[in-house]
C-alpha cells in the first residue's frame, strides 16, 4: 500500500511540474499527454515490481510472496518499503518514458520517410536546408485588444525587422511576406518553409497605461524548438531599448559573427518621442496597406500629428514625402508633388542621423522630377547606410529604366528580388520592366507572382491585365481589370476598362468609365485625354471632346514643369494640341518627344495619329511601319484603333494588321 500511495503522489506532482514547464521549454506538442499515458500505464508494472522486490539490510532482494505471512508488518518493514516505493516510481516512469521516446522517434521517422517518399518518390528522405543566417519577423500579437496597440505591435516588430535588415550578415524576410500571417494561428515550421528561413521571431504586446509588457521568442525551425525567449515589463519610453535588446538577442542566438560596422548599427540610438513615434507607425500602416488615395491622405494626417508632438521627427517628414509622391502618381496633381518636395527637403535638413528612409524618399523625389544623376547618388548613400535596403535597389532600377539603361535596371530589380525573395514590390518593379521592354509574357507571369504575394491588392491584377491586353488576350485582360475593381476601385482600373471599351468601339461605355476615373484623379491629363478621344466618336459630342482636350493640355503642361525629361507627357500634350487645332505646336512637341525617347514605338504611334488628322496618309503609314518594326505587339492597336479605319483600303496598311485580321 505505501508503494501505491507514493507512486500516486509522485506521479501527480510530476505531472503538475510538467504542465508548467514543457511549453516554455519548447518541447513537442503532446508531450504532456504522452507522460500522463506513461504514468497510468506504469502503474501495473510498479505493482508487480513491488510484489517481487524488497529492500533488506543485505540489499535489494527478490521476494516472491506466494503465500501470505500471518501477522502485521513490523515498523521496520514499513519503513523499508518507503525507499522501495520511491525507487520503483522513478524506475517505472523513467524507463517507460525512455521507451516511449524511442518508440515515438521511430514512428516519427517512419512517418517522415513515408511523407517524404510520397512528395519526392526519387528520394528516400527530404531534408529542408534553411540558410543559417535567415530569419523572419512575424507581426507581434495584440494581447490587450485595443486598436492603438495594433499599430504599436506592428511597429515594434517592424522596427526590430529594420534593425536586423541593416545587418549585412543577416538575410531577413521582407515585411510584406512575414506580416501576411498577421492574425492567423500558424505553424512556424510551415512559415519557415514558405519564406525559406531558419529562424522565426514572434512576440506579443500588452499595454496598460504608460507601461508595456512584451514577450518575444526565437524559434529554430529546423530543430523545432525555442532557442530564446524573454519577457519585458517596461515603461513605454524604453521601447527603443527593448527593440535593440531583442535584435541583439536574435543575433547572439543565431551564432552569427558581426562586423564592427554591423554592431554599431545595432547599438544606434533612436531619439524620437514615443507618442510621436506611435502616430508615425500608424501613418506607415496606412501608407503601406493600400494603393487607395484615401489611405495616403490618412497617412498624411497621421504623420502631421507626429510632427505636432515632435517637430524635428525627420522620418515623419519622409513619410509625408512618400505619401504625397504616391498621391501624385495617382492624381498627377502638381499640388501633391509640391507638398512632397517641401516635406522631403525638411526631412533632409533634419536628417542628422542619416536615416535610409529619408534618403530613399529623396531619391524617389529626384527621379520623379527627372534629376536622374542626383537620384542615383542619393540612393547609393541610402545603400551605404543600409546595404540590404531593398527599396533603394528598386528605386535605382527605376532610375536606370527611365533613362532606357535596361541592363542596369534589370540588374537592380533582380538584386532587390535576391535580397527579399518574397517582397511584392520587387516583383512588381520587375514586371513593369518586362512590360516596358515589350516582354509581355514575362510581365504577365511576374505580375502573377505579385498577386500571389499580395492577393488582397489590386496592383498585381492591374498590371497583369495590361500585359494580357498587349498579348491579345482580351478576355483575360478584362477579367483582371474587373477583379481589381472588386478589390479596390481606382483611377487605373477605370481608365484601363475605358480604354478597352474604346478599342472595342463601345464609346459611350468608354466615356462612362473615364468619368468614373476622374472621380479618383480630377487633375490627371491622361484621363481627360482618354475622355476626349471617346467623345469624338459619339454624335453631337464635339464640344465636350474639345473641352476635355483643352483641360488635358493644360494639366500636361503643368506636369512638364515638374519633369522636363518626361517624353511620354510631352508626346501626349502634342497629340492633345493637334486635336485642339494647334497643329504646329503639337507636331513640334511630338518631334521633340520622339528624340527624347530615342524613337520609342509609343511616340511614333502618337505621331502617326497626329499626322493622319492632317490627312498625311503617306507619313502616317511610314510611321506605323516603323512602329511595327520596333514592336510587333502594336499590330493589334492598329487593327482596333477607330482613328485608323480610314486606312483599311490601303494595301500597305493591311500588311501591318495581325494575321487574324487579314
């Protein structure tokens, strides 16, 4: 009986300890359940051993009590049974536990080999070899449920990610890749496989008043256990110190040797006010969460709130610059560009610590203005500050693409992808490069990758639709445009749909789509130009067409004041003026644009449409022939463009049409 009681008590105490310690120690799920089963299963074995063993002054003796001994047990016998009970408890539990581990290991080995064989019949085993210096930082969980804590938690994880990304010895998964698991219950080993990383950092945040409790743990996905975990209970003002501590811990636990420069980067102290910093994080969240103009406007407000608290917050000014540049790309509004320029210059004057974010914003501003050398120099400085800053490489690619330095542009885009293989912006830039190079199949495939990485964003579907259109797959193009509208109504989507209706000869529908596009971008000359050309083919709408052309020309002139190297806008302005009765100036602008663009097919096509308005059929066909010689995909535009219907009786024109049209 003492043996039974002792076994029960020891087993119960052991299970209590296990329940409290196994999870923090990162031991496999199901370990507690397995130990409970072992403890219960060991009970019969314990009873049997107690039956045949006995402690005596001479040692442990086998004692088979085949018959009962009369009389009560002596005090000495009872006392001797206690060590026997304890010994048997430990013997049974440890022995059964060891056997269970051995058995479980064998089962897991068989299961793993079976699954591996199913997935790869040519190989008996499949070993995942993660890069030793690779890590993903997941979005930290909000444990208090407050909306404001969401921004704080995301910002905390992002700042840690930025700290780690500045270390050239580390390969850090991009924010857009690792943060897409936010709010999901995921197996970190599956996350590691998807992102191709060895380590995964996850954490939680709970705010109460002016204090914050942060928990973080680093998981080795290859081994499947925690290598480090820690809780911080600090004042909010200590948040920047916590970020550095966690970053240092990650590096230490990863056993990565850092250069002196990398160590100095980790030790770098941030001086922002914590309240301003929270507004800044909220602004970043809005800036990056959507391509919608309203999100950019909200981001602007949040960055300005940060500046109200801390007027010297350089990164907040850089955020305002980025938000307004994003708006300018949507609206073509000169006011948006002016606001971006003012903010970037202010950020530059305050950027004592040389933040890479400020340099990248300035580099983008210079590119949009057409100051390509200045942009390149600034972006190279950003890379010197943060050698793995992927956005700097993307911008450098855009700078070279704008100058038609295609080999350099592609190299920078591929470098960006190599740095962050799951960063949708890098793939989007490469897809646009392929589109510019008339490699439309490659463009469509790369945009497909963008849609996989950001399935809730419309930008990938917009690009994919444009690529399918150039490939002549009108059905796929329209499906992509319409799906992008379901995700996020935008100027780009409505303009593209309107253009599709225009080439299909459905001019009223084209007008309707362009008017919807104007609701998102009232100062975009491209939308006004498309609206004007659609009105031209609707009876009794000549005056509306002329008004739209004049408005388009006015806005295009404003945009040329920002970037005098913008040959596309100059060519469009020339076409607007020709249709507005200002033929001489319009044709001259088209000639300048052709020279600036190095005879880009698009400018040649615009010039052909312009001279046809002057009834110069010979020159129009010659320009169309040169266009087709440079880019075969323009055959479908020639076949569908209503302005060219008058040439369909000319054999030279018919020779330019696609084979299906002959």
